[in-house]
């Protein structure tokens, strides 16, 4: 996972958490988005997205 991908995931997760705790998003939508935010944080910090593997995606630049 590339640096930009990691940063975007972490920023999105922080925004969702902030919106949830300020009651901008609530209910089922809030719970679903918080679950996605947790997944984004985990994958962002460990630099690995399990969904990229079956689709053959790679956002990390390769050194030649």
C-alpha cells in the first residue's frame, strides 16, 4: 500500500470518527461508517489491504 493510500485512509477515518462523536452522523449509518473507519485505520497502519490481493491491485510504487 502506497503512502498516499495510507494517508487518505487515515484522514477519512479521522473525519468519520469526528462526525460520529459530534452527532453529525448517527444511527445505523453512523455504526456502519464507524466500522469502515476502524477498517481504514487498521489497514492504513499495517499498510496492507486484503481486498487488493485478489484484484491484483498495488498502490505502492516499485523501485527499479
